[in-house]
C-alpha cells in the first residue's frame, strides 16, 4: 500500500500547490502525515523513506519552486539553535562511529525537515486559517478514531496495513480498555500527537463560535480530550491539562490569580510528596509485574515497576553520564552505552528520558543545544502570548502550554519521530510567527539612535 498511498497523496499535494498555493500544500502534507500509518516505509539504498517524510519532501519541493527566492528571509533564534544542534549531532556520530553519509540524511529527516516545514507553513494571517482547517480535520479524525479504538478494542489501520499490533499485548490494556495507538506505534506517542492538536482544536472552536468556521469545529476540544483519554496514557493527559491551563491563563486574564495559585499548589505537592505522587501514578497501571519486582543496581536493591523505570534510569546510567564528555558516545544499537552493569542492559535498553539519551549519545554539547531549542521555541510563543491582546492569543498560548508540556514529558519518553515530527513542526511554526512579529515591529529605537547621532554631528560642527 505504500506506493499507491504515496502517489495518490503526492498528486493531491502537487494539485494543492498549483491551485491553492505552496503553503496550502505544506499544511495538507502536515495533516496527511498525521493521518497515514507512520510505520509504512521503503528503503532506497540505505536510506529509509516513510510516508510522512516523503509527502513533506514533495510539499517542500513545491514550496521551494513556487515561493519567492529567499523565503523565509528573516532568521530567528530557533533557526540558529537548530543549526547548532544538527552540527553537534553530526559531529557526535562522526566522532563515535566514523563517517557515514546516511547519518546526515537521517538527522535531516528527523530534525531539519519538520522544522523547515513549520518555517514555510506561515507568512501571513491567511496561512493560519489554512493551518487551522487542516489541523481541525486531522484532530476530528484522530480523536474519534482513538475513542472508538479504545472502546472497540480493535485498530483497523493495523489490520489494513498488515503491521504488528503494538496494543495487542497485556501492556496494551488498562482498566479493561484498550490503549489506543491509532496510526502510530505506541499509545504514549499517539497521546502526545493528539496533545499537539489540542491548541488547533481550541482555536477552531473559537473561530466557529465567532462565525468563522463550520459548526463541527465547536466540539473539537471535547473530542480531542476523549481522544487523549482513549490512549490511557498519564503523561499526555497531564500535558493536555497544562495546555488548557496555559491557554486559560493568557486568554482569560480574570482567571490568572486562581490559576497561578493552583499551579503553585500542585508543584509544591509534587515536590514535597514525591513518593506519594509516584504511588498514585502507579494505581491501576503497574498491577501486572513487568519483569521482576526487585532489581539490584550498583549493589543496592530497588523496587521495579514500569513507572519507576524512568526514575531508576538515573541510577543505571549514572557512570555513563559522568563519562559522556562533550560529544557523547553516539547513537548505538540497542543503546549499548558503556559503564552499565551487564545484567541491566536488556531491562534498561529503553532510555525513556530523551534528555538523558541526548547526554549519552551527543554529550554535554548536544544536551545544551536540545535545551536551547526548547527554550527558544517556548520564548517565541511566550512573546506572542504576552504582547498580543488576550482575545487574539488563544492559539499561541495553547501552543505554548502544549510545547512546554511535551518538553517536560521528554523526561519520561524518548524523542520518537512519531510525535517529534509534529513537535518540531510546532517549533518551526513558532519561529515563523516570531519572524512575522519582528518584521511588523517598528524600529523606533534604531531611528531614535540615528537621529541622536546626526544631531550630535551637527552640534559638533557648529561648535
């Protein structure tokens, strides 16, 4: 099914670029990339092309040929940080494992392509309308699909695509319900993908209430919530909550004091009662023993559950992190990093903390660049949310909450391209919004400085 889907969707994107414009093609490629099975791919030589990457390459090729030369012209902080991150990742892999051209292609597909797509997707207010329409359709389909899959305990996409069913095992069920996976390979990743669509659902509902969209946009936030709930994943549910709180904080100024107090109280509780919070998160989730109830790490005995796996990573990889150096050990098969006890390698081969994984694979420089990219993206969105009118910043404020929430969740998952594509697209879009904002800002300070300089020269001449 790979080539029929590729040719059909690719032809649609070419038609959209010709008839409706290149940015519409990029928006549609983003929407289609969210809907199509992410595991469907083909190898051309040593390079793997999945449907999402292939369609975005088609859309960006149309955009490059159709848009004016030099678009986008204005560089922002995320552009520079992304360039540094790519250089560090490439240098780390080369230093650890030698020169491999396919490594650079892989970095480009995973990191650069979705970010560049976000940078191309917006240049004016009309582009936001195209993006809202595309995201609303994707949100409707994926949210309803998630809820139905969880209740019906079946995933038709998996059946049609002929892929291994990631939700079919015992770990794929909680509280008697199936953990929905949709067109991706893990419930957590599906939940994080749906959280990235929540800001668009909120914006679509706002526009529909204002008479700027169809009626079916109005219930999208509720449907999105049901979709996230269908994954039965705790992290995405918390990220969705953070998105709603952040959106309300900027969109409803009268609620700010109460929301700030609530967030501070929750943070204080989490910090002072950490053990209780972990126990609560394990209720109904880790009832089935994962491998063994206790393990020995560095001579100490620890209780092991799926939830505590993330916490124990710091003990297991403590020596590895201490010796990672500036560029790390490179990305290795089965995450076979040095300084790990042999009996723990299999159990902890999954490094479910992408900041830790980046430190191990790309060193201190890679970790610094990744953190800087997140801070820059959040900073761009925060600038919009703070400077804009409360009635006009719902999308940016909600995106700020979603992006911030998912950056925190990277403490508990690795950066899978499944949701990473949407996350980096959002960072690129935040950069585009920031570039448009700075382009519209009057350069009052520079003009005043020039006038003062001219006046100073005139006074000196007169003297």
